[in-house]
């Protein structure tokens, strides 16, 4: 069989966006190859969730068991390995998410099938799978080819496949779970929610985002001063939080917050994918970066290629002047 | 507690111009600076913290060319007891899978309780070595750690999920963990330690010790190219005073503040 399979990702009673993106990708591939898309759903007591994707794939394979109530890479791996071995799909898609990063490489290795991770695109040309990935801090893309095999596995980056409507009448197939308890070597305990913050960067109209380019913690005072002049809040990229210069609740990106202010000003931020997903839907994006090749300029509306410390003082003065008029 | 830390030396490309080499499959490396991969620094620090608590030894291991011996010496200076370099020059083209196979070929004969790797290498950005290596060794794993506490032979770990959410899971050891940045504050190596590390032997493992026959590549790079532009940026040029006026004008015109 040369079907396309994909794994539904869900968490805390919601289907995650990446699932719809993968189904959009999977349907397009299936159509091109004249084959079918199967969505694999591992979960518990989740009729409502299955119902909500009923029109998204030709077939939905449901494995309903309490063991799949929460994600556990090891339980998922056992079940998926069984399914893939039995069905032998041409290609299986998993999200390159915190769940998928835990699962995909181990699953591919167990099955002995060629796999790769974090793909922006996958094509099948003359029966050969070609994936596009990003490397070197987002500065280059790579086309990747695979060792020849009847079955492949890839994980897809979030946000790469704009979700399309679908109105397929899905066939629902229930499958017996190969396991009924988590393996004794890995147990899910609980979720830890993000701490409640005093400054909510998601509510601000103007966000001044700072990255490693600000160099020193002491330079934050300058940024705070600029932000208050322009009437915005200070947010940041991950390294600023890692270095403990700002609290976690100021972090923008995949493992931080998603912001959509009217204006986002990126100062000394390179524009890594994980940062950009958290701010790319801002109304207007201004980036100041001394590296003209920084990927942030692929997302910005306006760019200044310069040292931020040279521009910030005059920028502040121009804002003050503008406000006084 | 015996700990293995996998370490990679990577080009620092965040602020550098990255050029494609004539083969179209690699980058021009001679003008780039190299350093220990960012999340590996946190992995090493986590190993040192565990060793300080429980005793034991740390082995730093890197599949790399001889240039990376400097990076391994930094690991020695920061607290690793021994260092192993798997000679990349012996094994031709590499991908994540082949790298994991080579690491596994060496690690399978070493005693360990925990293996740490970084959660991603910033050059090829696969995030697959850790979980692949764990599977090859037949041990459990967890990726993207933001916290770890070992009590008896159970590790209580926090994994980073999306949007600030984390999960708490329990994993029995021996196990492999990939470490996310920010889990600790990596220490600097003291000058004395750096000097001491300079004299230490780095164990070399190559094709004489590892058979090349069984090694498999999952993937190969066909070509590298500059990413297509998602959105056409307007670059504003001029002196800081000029660009600032123009930006303020845009902000006013669009009613952004
Ligand atoms: C699983 C995972 C989740 C992640 N989640 C997030 C997340 O939620 N948010 C996030 O931000 N990152 C996240 N990251 C990290 C991300 O991959 C990048 O490492 C990070 O975003 C880089 O931050 P940066 O742009 O500040 O630093 P760098 O990439 O180091 O860039 C610094 C930039 O500053 C510029 N610069 C330096 N000096 C100056 C100056 N004087 N004037 C002007 N410009 C200057 C440089 O040219 C460079 O472009 C995640 C990574 C992983 C693996």
C-alpha cells in the first residue's frame, strides 16, 4: 500500500493546529499520488475530538485506550510501530513539536525506516521523497533525499502548510490498542502550567522585542526607556530568558508567548523560526539588526541594517518629536 | 552517577555571512568561528551538577574532526573527567542517523547511568541524535528537559512543551535526556582548569575500532539554497537620524501608537 499516514496531535482536549496543517499537506500528497490519507488518532474517550476531524482525511484510525489519555512518546511509539508495520504506508507525517521531537526519531529507528525531522515541505518526485529543511540559523534551506525504502517517516515544522478546508467523508476504523498501560520505564505525571504574569505582553499594542544583540543586561535600561517613550512593553527572544535577564513571561516564540500587537519592533533578534512563529502576525514589524542577512528581515515590513545602539537614541528623539506635534 | 555528554562543535552562523560551497551541498567554513553547540553547554553543566551531587564520572564524547579537540578540552576544563573523539574524518558523509550509530557503537561498551545531549545542534538543526541514540542503545529517553531530579533510580524530569507549558514525567535510569537551553547557568572554566585540560589525553576512536559495514545513511543533502523571501521588507537606509525620522513618520502615518 502506498498511502499517506499522519499522526493527530492533541493535548488537553484540543486538536493542535499542526494536525490540521499535516492533514492539509497529507491530502495534497495523497491527491497527487492518487492514494488516500489516513489520520491516526491515539486517545481516550475522545469521540468529540474525532468528530471534529471527520471531514479531514479519507480514513481515521482510532485507537481508544486510557493509556493514550496523555501523550507518552514510549506508548505512542509502541502503538505506531505496530500500525506502520502492518499497514506499511509510503509516508508517515508527525509534527515537529515537543511531542514529535520525542517520538519521531525513536520510532523511525525502531522500524529501521529512513526518517528526517523539521521539514518545511515534502514532495514525491518520480517515486522519490524529497524534503526541504532549514539549516544554519535559518540562513539556508536544504533539499534532502532519502535512502530508498518502501516506507518513510518525516516530522513537519509548524506553520508551513496553510490549512485548507476539506469535506471528505472519513471512514472511521477502530483498532484494538496493543498496550493497556504505560511502559514501566516512563510515566506521565502532570502538566505544569506557565506562571501567571504581572505584565501581559499579549495585550500590548506596541511590543519592543530584544534579542542577544543587546549584549548586556545593563543595556535593558535603555530599552525600557525607549519602550516607555513609545508606549510599549519590553519582550524578548529566548536567550534573554535563558540568561535570566528577563522573566519567562516576556519570551516571544514557540516555547513562549504569541503576540499580535499593532507594532512589533525587533532589536538585535536574528529571526529564528521559533521566535518568528510568536510574532509574525503582528500588524507592522520593524527590525533593527546589523546583519543584513538576518532572517528577521524576511518577516519584517521595515528594516534598518545598523547597530541598534546607534539608532535607538535618535529613534527615541524622533518619537518624542512626533508625539509633540 | 556515571554520565556521558555528547558534544558538537558548530559554526557560529547567527551573525555571520553563510556562503554555499561549490559542491552546493555544504557551506564555506574557513571564515567562520566555531564553538561548542549552545544546548550542549547546558547539557555539560547539567552533568557537572549531577556529578557534584552524586559523585561518579563524566565522559565527554564528540564525533568530529581534530579541530573539535579544543571543544572537548573546554568540556574537560568545565568538569568532564575524560574525553573521546570519534574521528569524523574516518566515516565520510554523515547524517543524524549515522552520527547516532557511531555514538552508539562507542557508548554501548561504556558504563553509564545517564546520557545527556543538547536538544538541537544549531548548524543542521535536526533534533534527532538524542532520541535515535537512545533507541539504538535500547534505553528510554526524554527530550527538551527544563529540569531533572534523580531520586533512587527514577528521574523526575520536566519537558518543555509549547507556549510555556511543561510536563512532568518519570523515567527510570539508565536513560538519555536532551537538554534545553536555560535549564541551568553554565559555568565558565577557570584558567587553571583550562591549563590542566590542555595536557589531558583525548581518546581517539576510528575505523579500526568501528566497522563501517553496518553504517547506514537515512538522508543526504541534495542541495543548499537561500530561503525564498516570505515577505518583501522595505530596507530604510541613511544616517541614524534620517532612518529614525522616516520610521517615526511611518508609525505616525499608520497610526501605530
Ligand atoms: C525547541 C526550541 C524552542 C525554542 N523556543 C524559542 C522561543 O520561544 N523564542 C525564541 O526567541 N527562541 C526560541 N528558541 C531559540 C531559537 O532557536 C533561537 O536560538 C533564538 O530565538 C535566538 O535568539 P536571538 O535572535 O536573540 O539571538 P541570535 O540568534 O544570537 O541573534 C542575535 C542577533 O542580534 C544581531 N545583533 C548583534 N549585535 C547587534 C547590534 N549591536 N545591533 C543590531 N543587531 C545586533 C545579530 O546580527 C543577530 O542577528 C527555541 C529553540 C528550540 C530548539
